[in-house]
């Protein structure tokens, strides 16, 4: 009699029910496997698509794919938890990463282990899956993590990137990037080899998706960094593709070309750029595959009077097949450079004139005197007048050459040589005014000394030069019969001196540049006045060399006032001249220039 025959009817019914339950479970497994294979096929399609798709959208799709994958793995394997652990090379750790199933954000943050520890480290190192039957008692587990996630059992499989031969499709290289964990089989069961096989197959594609997502993040970060750099550079940058659509245009380029309508990406450059010559450069580069470099003059719609000059350089962008796929144009603003070059040219011409004028005068008077061989042609007073003119013109030449040398010194970054000593300002101001009066009888020169001026420590010749240049400048730009006023007063420890005229005034747009080297207001009136364009530039540096400051106040049609302030004693001279200044202060500021304190009694 068989064993079946001895089973009572109740046992037979129980066994039958058990077989039927197993058959149902097997059917469910087949359905789950079929669903898993479909999900895996979809994942493979996503991976292949990611290889040819670019941009933030594909990254989002990859992340969503990973979320669905984690959820389906947990459902199919009947696991309570599912999580990726990726290798962090900076710390040498395997670190839990989102998306995760069954873990809180805090648990994901805390779940990590050294790549040399635990089952995670073993699977990562050996690239072989491991089934964990008893997490609490298994000596390989990290008990902190077991307690953190309340782990009972699980499966861990490696996440490996495979490099395949293009011809044979054989794996030629593998690179582990982390591990994939599932924990705690539902209903108290344990994981089996079938679960391992399914998880291993899924992990390969999961690894590809994770690697692609990481690559995209890196590319996007680099792209954002590059765009930030491009956006912040001073030069204008314009990138146009083969079809003429704008791919990139930084803030400088938009400003240079007067584009105010926000983002122009993907628009045709011919619809965006207003300047015909710029369009022609881009068109020529695209159609003829040629690179262009030239200067372009641009007037912006909002300011037609302000001409800008740009150096435009186009460069071809080629693809992997060396075919032209676009053009990059670089715009450099050389307006100031060209302006300086023009001013330098004008300066050379002006200086030549300024030098020639006194030389012509000197030569003329000397030639006249030489023709009088016996000394009978001119009386003594006339001869003396000739010599006086020659002497004055020589002084003029000396000042001009001195100015040029000082300008050269400043341009080379060298400090101006100062010879500081106690200087009494009142007689110095009167001397400068007296000399300037001798040059003109068409203007009224007035001094207005409001306070008893102290003795200051300064280079007397340089202060003389400051006053002379400002006064001479005021005379030049004042009409006949106009008044030039030199005003001096005290303001605490500063002496403030202003030189005012009743001339044409300075337009607002030129006020900030009047102290620039070679700068001159170009109009008919100023051309008639003449000048080198270095006087005010030099004055500014002379004032600042004394620790002072200078500025201008002006109104067109009413005149200008150049105001400068000098300290009683610049800090760099304080120690050397402390006693002299103290002595002069005790004498009420009456010390003569160069006179020691003891000589004033």
C-alpha cells in the first residue's frame, strides 16, 4: 500500500489546497517575471535613447525611470526596501542615493559604509551578488546600518558599467560604480537565487542609467559654468548655427549691438541684429565658410551720436566630420583705443605746433639781432625787449618739455619727483598772477584770498606749475574782457584754491574726462584756442602727488571752476618737516619759502 493510500481524507484535501496555492504563486511569478522583462526592455530602450538625447529633459526622464525601477523591483521581489549605494571616490565610501523605496530621507542620508566594509563593500569589490539570510547575526554586516534600517535579510548585487567591443559586442572592461540592495522579504520569507538572477539582470541597465544621469549632471554643470563665464566676459560673444539661428549671445554682445528684447536664443540673427555690416560678416562666414576680422562702426538706436568701434572676429565651428556647423563672432570694444590713437595723433601735431611757435619767435629775434652787426639798428630798450621775449619763449619751451617729461614718467608708472619744502602760498599766487597778466591785456585777473594762509609743505615749482596751468587754461577759454578769479581759503587742515573763468563751459558728457591724457573738447572754439591736451592731466597728478584732490564745476555758457585742495603737510613729508611746520605755525604762517624758522625774527 502506498503512502497516499494511508493518508486520510483531511490530509489529502490539505495537500491539494497547498498544491493549488503553489500553482497560483507560480502563475503570479510568471506574470511578475513577464512584467519585469517588459520593464527591463523599456529600461534598455531608455538607455539606448539616452545615448543620442541631450539636455535637461533626458536627465529628468532618466531619474523618473530609476524611480519606477526601484518601485517595481520592490514590488516584484516583495521587498520592504530597495536602495542604490554609489561609490564616492572623495571619501572612499558607498553612499545611499535617491531614488529609494521604503527609506526616509534621513535614512538615505545616514546609510553609508566604507567601500572596504560590510556586505556592500564585499559585493562592490568582488563584483558578485550576495544573499543575506540573517543580517543580525551575519558577521559581515555593519550593525549600525542593520539597526538604522531594521534589516532582517536581503540581496546585494553590484552596479557595473560594461565597456564592449564595437565589432564583437564582447565585454572588454568593467567598472563598478556601486551596489543595489533589497531588504526584508515580505511575509517573513527569504530571498532566493531566482531573486538574485532578476536583480542582477536589472542592475546592469540600472548602472547604465545611473552613469548616464551622472554624466548628464556633469555636462549640465560644466555647461552652466561655461555659460556663466561666457555671460560675464567683457568681450561680446555671438554663436550662430548653420541655419542662421542664434545659439548663444552673451550680455556684452547684446549691449554692444543694442539688443534689449531679452532671450534671443533660437531666433534668426537677421531678425535680431540691426547692424547691416555685422549681418554681412555672419552671412559671409556661413555661406563662404570664411573667417573675417575687421573693424565695425556701430551707432545704437538709443544714442545715434555715440559711435562705437568694435573689432569683429569670426571663427568657423566644425563638427566631427569637419563640416561647418556654425560661426562664432567675437566683439571687442576698441572705441577707447582708437580714440586715444586719434588723440595721440592730434597731440603730436599740437605739440609740434606748440614747440614750433616759441622756436620760430626765438629764431626770428635772434636772426634780427644778428643782422645788426654794428649794434646801431636798435636802441637799448628795444634790444632788451627782444631779449626779454627770447627769455620768455625759452621759459615756455622749458615748461612744455618739462610737462612732456612728467607725462612720460606718469605713463610709465613712475612717481613724480618732488622737492618738498615750506611754501608760503600768498606770494606764490601773486607771482603766478603777475606773470600771467604780462601775457594778456584782454582779461582781468583777480585774486581773492579769504583767509590767512598757512605755510604748507610742498614742491614750490610743482605748485607754481599747477597754478600756472590752471590760470593759463582759464585765460585761454575766457572771452575778451572776461574775468579770471583765483580764490584761496582754509578748510580745516586743507588749503582750497579755485581758478574760475567766464568762458564757454564744459558739457556734462566731458566733465568726467577733462583730466584724461590727450583729452580735448573737439569743437570750433576749442580748435581755435589750441593746447596739447596734457595740462589738466598733469595738474591732476601733481595735485594727487601732494596728497590732494582736484575737481571741476562747470556750466555751459557761463564758465568753469577748477578747484583743488592741498594738505598743510602730506603724510609722506610729515616726519621730515614736522619741526618746520610747527615753527611756521607759531609765526602765524609768515615764513618765506626756504627760510629756516630762526631767520624769521
